[in-house]
């Protein structure tokens, strides 16, 4: 039997304590929850915390598959 090859999903997001923060265990509540759900679906997860402009650039260039923790701000609109 062949082992199932797992797809690696690149997840990118900004720091937004207490929900997302690389200093928190597992990156905080939201990254831990997101990773758990994706892993249960058979994905490997690689999470990066970056400034918003870099998150958007990575998505546009295709090097990030998932944006973590999107919320509205006037600055982004």
C-alpha cells in the first residue's frame, strides 16, 4: 500500500494577540484551531506571521494558500 502524499498548505497571517501571535503556544488560539482542522483533513500546515502587505503579496504570487485571521480595518480598505 502506498502512503498518501500530503499537500502542504502555506498559511500566512499577522500578529493579532491574543488570537494570533508567534509568541503564544501554537501561535495562539486561531492558528491552533486552523491547523487542527486542516491536519484532520489530511494537509500539512506551514504557518508564517508577517506584516499585512507581505501576507497579501504572498497570496498574490501564490506562495501562500490561506490567509489567517482576516478582519476589516479602514487602512486595508
